[in-house]
C-alpha cells in the first residue's frame, strides 16, 4: 500500500464518522425538511471525500465529479425537494412505522452489522474499513428509510441515501471511477428522481394524499 | 403427411434390417446437445408410430373433409403432422434435451388437436386436467434427467447409460420412482389415469386413435428406456411395484370400461387396461432380471413390447371404427346404436377383428402377446426365490380375469352396436363409411391378422431386441414354439371352416319368437347397461354407484305413470385422492398469498431482509 493511498484512506475513514452521524440523525429526524438537509450534508461530505482523493491521486476528473456532486446533490436535489414540498403542501411531519428512538436503535444495529459484514472483505481489497462500512450503512439506512416511512417523498430520500451508499462503495473500492461512468450515474439518479417526482404528483392527484400504504387497494 | 410417414416407415424398416445406427446432430444450432440417433429400441417404436400413423392419416383424408371447415382442416393437418413428427422425435432422440423438447411438443400438439374439435367450457376443463397432468408427468421426467446429470455430466444417452451402471442405490431408487411416476402418468396407469378417460373422448376420432394407440406407447418407450436401458433393472421390488400398478390398472381399467356406454370413454378405459397388461409384462421382466432369470425376463419383455405394438394396432383400429360410426350416426352412445352390421358391413367386419384382437382370441395378434406374458408368469415357478415363486404364477389369475372381463366387454360393444335392431333414428339410417376411411381401417385390421397368424416374422426382431435389453444369453424357446404352431393352427382352422361350409345344411328361415308378443321392437333388446349388469353387480364395491329411483306420481307406487332410474358411477379417485391434494395446494397457495400484500414497504422490507441476511451470512461464513 503506497503512502498516498494510506493518506487517502485516512481521510476517507475520518469523514466516515461524519457519515455515521448523518445516518443516525436521519433515522431520528421527525421533519421532512430536516431529512433533506441531512441528505445535503451527507452529499457534501462525500464530495469532500472525492475531492481529497482527487488531490492525492492527482486526478482532475475527480474535481469534476466533486463539483457535480455539489451541484446536484448538495444544492440541486434538496432545492428541488423544497420546491416540491411547497407545491404539494402536504404535512411536514414524517409518518413512520417506528418511533424515533426505535429508528435510532435500528440505525445503530445497521452500523454494527456493516462493520461486521465488511471486516473480512476490507482487508482483501486494501480498502479503508470505516469507509466501506459507512457505505454499507448508507445503503441499508436508505433501504430502512424506504421501508419504515409511509410518505412517498421520504421514500425518495431513502433511495437517494441508498444511492449515496453505492457511490461511496464504488469510491472506496476503486478510488474513483472513470468520469463518463460517474456522469452516467448522475444522470441515472436525476432521471429516477424525475420519474419519482412525476409519480408522486400522480399519486397525490389520484388519491389526494401521499401515503403509499393506501396503495395496497390496487392489489388484485 | 402420408408420403412422409411412408418415408419414415421405409427408412426405419431399412435400418432395422441392416441394424445400422443413423445419427443426426443439429447440436451446432442449439446450446444443449440436441442429437438424434436410432438404436433398435427406438427403431421398434418408430416403426410402431409409422405403421399406425399411416392408416390413421389415410382414414383422416376423408374423415377430416367431412367434419371440419377448410381453415380447421389446415390446422388439423398441420398439428397432426407436428404430433406424429414429435413422437418420432421422442423415440429417435439420443440426448435428454432432444427427448424433452419433442416430448413437450407432443403433449402440446395433442392438446391443440383436442381444441380443434371445439372449445366449450366443459371441454376446456377436461383439456386443462389433461395439460395439468401431462405437465406434472413432464416435470417428473425432467427431474429424472436432472438426477442423472451429476453422475453422467451430460444429457447424452450414451453418457447416461454409462453412468447408469455405477449409480448409488439411493439415486437409483429416486430415478426409478421418478421415471415410474412420470411415464406412468403419461401412460395412464391407475390412479394416475385421471386425464385419460377425459382427454380421449373429446378429441377427433383419428386423434384419439393416435393418442391412445401411439402416444401412450411413447410413455411405455420412455419407461423401458429408463428402467431397462439406463438403469438395467434393479432390486426385485421395482418389478413388484410395476406388477402391482399393472394388475390394478388392468383390472380396474376393464371394470370401468364395462360400465361405460360412451364408446370412446369405454375404449379409453380399455387403454388403461392394456397399459396395465403391458406393465404386467414389464414388471415380470424386472422381477426375473432381479432374480437372474434372464431368458424368462426376455420372454416377458418381448411379450410386453409385442403387446405394445398390438395394442397400437387394434386400439387405433377400434377408435377409427368408432370414428366411422360417429361419422355416419353422429353418436358414440352405445344405447343409441344397434343393427349397424347390416348397414355398415365393412366397418362391422374390421371392428369385429379389432374386438377379437383386443380380447386376445387365438389367430389374432392380442393372443400372441398375452400368451407370452402368461407363459412368463407361469415360468415364475422355476425361480428359487420363494416370494417370486408363489407370487408370479398367481398373477396369471389376474391376467385371466382381465381377459375374461375384456371379452365380456367387447361382446357387449359389438353385440349392442352392430347386432340386433337400431335403437335410434340415426342408427337406422346409418350408411357405410367412405372408401378412404374403410381403407385405413382395413390396413390396421390386416396388420392385426398378419401378426396373429404369422407371428414368427415379427417375433424374431422383437425377441432379439428384448434379449439385448435384458442381456439374455439365448432366445426363450417358447417364442419359437408359438411362431411354429400358430400358422398350422390357422391352416387347420381354415380347413375346418371349409369343411363346415361344404357340409352345411340348407338354411331354415323363420321369424324370431317374441315370447308370444306381437312383433319385436328395439326396446326388447339387451341394452348396454343391462348386459353389463351382472358384472357390475358382482364387482359392486369397485363402482360405488349412486343409484336413484324415481317413481311418479309418488302416491301410486304400483301403477306409476313413469319410472326413471339413474345409476351414476362416482369417480372415487377424484374425491379421495385428487381432491385433498388439490385442496392442499390451494391452501398452500393462499398462505403464500399473504406474502403478496400489495404494500410497497413490505416488498422493500423483503429486499432489505434479504440483503441483511446475506450480509450476516457473509460475516458468519467468512
């Protein structure tokens, strides 16, 4: 393992702690806007990580990617969400199947599981363990948000968190993918978000609410 | 089609004589080994397919024209061709993949042919049962091939055969049971026969002839291929299992047949019975093999194979005869037929030949094969194993009972349908079938007669085939004996006939005595139901009939205005065997339905749970 990789690994590990904090906070968050802000913060942390890796690896592309993350995930998507909240005028509280305390416990459990799961794998690929665990924790937390929250909007946030986790996993294991693939992934997220936004509007127009648990009436 | 079948006949006959193996290998086009080649066993069945398909095609030429619109005719011919070709493909296949593909096409093509006749709700229900059971059978067959795969590393028959000798006993048993259940369902052994009396009557008559005459034999082929060629026998209880299945199918099949008066259903039940006889032969052969009596095993197997060919001939003949009757009277209900012999003499004559063959009268083909199976059972007394020594000869009694009941049944069929007076307007105005139909039936009847009178030519290849399958050192002497004796018996019989006809006295024609009543009516005759009454009475427990007697008006029991009597045979298999099974499946499906909540979060939860458990597994395993 070279000196640069080690340094980059240290940075990734250090910032992973912040990611765990956002995970716990998101699990506890009661308001939708808090959730969006936390997502923005999370994305900012990842952007910093990308930039640091770019600095160490002397990759100009990484700066482009970091800029894209800032543009899209730190500013663009949260802004779009706030616009969406205004337009939909749905109640701001997150309706959850689990209470805030329970959610935090689940998030803690997820973090433990992530560390447990990546332990054997991390040493094999010379990837920083903390960062890999953080990525797994992000994926699982995103999925957990999608499972436990009733509102379609929070489920979108869950998907974005999940995507952040996948991005981080790719970053930690490969130290940056080619630019073209990164851009492709961004487009993917954007298009997915657009579609989901459309569906959210359709759900509201059809059912006058955003509670997806009522969708079960569609079952044949 | 006729040309193609002829070509197939010629090709197979040619290669049988030269005993060379032709190979076809289109595997280059497919991801799996998809190969065809003909060995003697496949050839025998290919000849069976061709010899039956050709007359049936001939029969169909005029039958189809008279019954279906031009568009349906095209469909029927196309499907019929596909059906026959796929059956030929099954017997010619030399890899599991080719076998299964052709097998599946065969099942689907026959279902398509049934649909051509019409698609009312009732028919669709019966067809559904057929498709369901045939696919359950296919699933078992696929499973059997897959069980072979870890041991043979290839679905090629040569590899499977090589692996067959070295299988562990547990795998052997699993394989045998899978093949037994899979092919048994397709062959229609009781209690897996449920689809058979439902599917055959609703198909067009030529198709019934092919389904009953040939398709069931493909299942027999599959079973012989697995049990004899791949597994080369096994422990004795394999044989006893097959014997019991054969005995039960044979006996119950013929008993159910007697109670039927729908001619097609009756013949369908007789197919169950004859498959039972074939399985008796196969079972005896397996038992003999297990006890090392390979010459006897060859005799039993040769009897079973010959009976397969014979049944293909006379059963398709009888179904075609039924088709001819339906063609001219528009009914196959025995209670509405009668007096057809005078109106359809040729059909009557060939139908009589079919009847004599199926009940195994000497000088007809059924006799030869049934005699061989009989003889092999009697040979069981030479074994040293005490169970086999006592059990096998006892089965002769079962066979004899089957034969006797079959005779009663066909006396009923022929007597009620062809003799006496017509029981309906339609039967009264029946007329002889057209030339092509008669020709098709006559070809099959000729086949029955030739095998019955000159069995030597047919026995030699079949016996050598059976010998090679069971590894017998010599041909059983009994076959030589019967091949030598039968032509002389035939000659003696002909001579006797000639003498009798020369010495015959002049005919004395008088009106039939009607017990003093003025004139005879068709209502005085035995009906199909009344003829079979004594047998149904004796075997009452088998039928579990629901009887209902209605006397109207109810207050005058001695001077009623009308009496009606219904006797409905309940199918206890459905009630006691299939119904609980179906209910269980439906209940399980309802339980599974709970997984399908329609709630997005629950689906997401499934995904998360899978992820988490996989991660946990990774942790624990690593």
